């Protein structure tokens, strides 16, 4: 699976960090996704195994904005 986040900054499109959040990783595991490729802050692709512990303990900014003070996570 590939995940890319692009944002417009001063009229230019910039590749941003798109590391998947905990909820997304749990869903990927549920659907048996083996690897995820995502962009880092330098605009480079990073490849991680979905079962890797490097992908845990991250909530998306959108989740934190939509759920202030409510840090529930999808349970498997």
C-alpha cells in the first residue's frame, strides 16, 4: 500500500509526512496488508512491514482535531 500526503505551501505542492496512524495500521493488519510505503518529511518514500513496531503510537492530526481529549483507538 502507498500513502502520500501533499499540501500546498505558498502556491507550491509539497510532499509531507504521511506515516500511517495507529488506526490505519490496525486496519491494514486486519486486511492482511504486508507492507506500507509512505512519504517522510524529506519527500522520500519509506517502506515498513505493517507488523513492525516502528509504526505504532501515532495518532493522525485529523483524529486529534476531531476527537480532542478522546484518544480511543480501534481495537482488534
